[in-house]
């Protein structure tokens, strides 16, 4: 079993729709959870982080965390073509020298 | 005023050669990392340094040797390059001892192609 698993893509949504990206993790000691966006040929860019159960909203982005289910998600409301990218889920535990373990990524395409 | 800068951006070299990648951050961060991203976009940690001290050393061939002359710089030297070393190598930094709270700031990456 992979340490961090993301829903297999690619994911395609029409402009204006809600894009839902999911991630599960295996280490129950995980403490912080990050979403990075990576455009083709570019470096990953941190867009959201969440530490506590529940929802965290930032503009059109909402991160949701459920530690009991070991599940974290990212919702993108009013999706725009500029949101087309690969989204990487990263999980960090305080017991492993703080390294972040990444999922394989989900590629999102927003069609005009 | 680039936050995390890597050089070179592209590196094409022959099998068996030795090459180095340099990374510098001007964010005042305490911890720096090397990650390898393969052709399927999977990012895997290789090393991390906190204030010049090696913290993480994943299962990486000993042909790869990191060096941190100070907390703002982390270089990666690769000996006897192999075809399988072809990938994008990202340098990253984080505030504090761990990225638990702050996450990473990535450099622009070095695309290494071994022919």
C-alpha cells in the first residue's frame, strides 16, 4: 500500500464546475497536510495546508481533513482553465524528521 | 530576488560522467531538501539538511552526495551517472526544523538527462 494515494486521473471538469481531488494516507501519526499545484514544466507551488479536522477555505479552494478516515481532499469552486495542472497531496509526520511524503498527483483539466 | 534558485536548469550528460547541481535560498529558512521527480511526476525525498546538518538520508545510491556549506546552500553531486538518474531534481526549503507547519518552497528544478 502506498503511503499517500490520490484518486487516479486525469480529471476533467467544465469551466465553472467544482473540481474534487481526493487523497488518503496510511500513517495515523500524520500531523499536517498540504496541497501543491504543479503546472507542466514548473515546480510545485503550495496552495493549501490543513492541520485540524474539518474544512479550511481560502478563496475558491477548500481543504477538508478527516483524520479518523485518514482522508484529505481539495475542492476547487468555479474552476477556471488556469486551474489546469497537476495537484499533489503531501503528508507530514513529526515522527519521521518532518519529511513530506507526496502522492502521485492528480492531473486536472478545466475545459472552457 | 528568486527565493530558491537552482543551477543549471537543464543538464544533458553522458553515462559515467560526474555532475553537480547547486541550490541557494534567500528566505532565511533553516532546512533544505533534495527531491527527485520521475517521469510519472512522483516526488521522492532524497536528503534534507538543517543548519548544515544532515537530517534525512533516504535510500539513495551512494553515488549521490549532498553538501551544505551553510544553511543557505545545498548542493548535490552525482558520480558515475546512469540512465536511470534521468529525472527532474528539485531543491526545496522550509522555515523551522520541519515542514510540518510551513510546507516547502521549491526551486525551479534541474532537468537531468543522461544519454
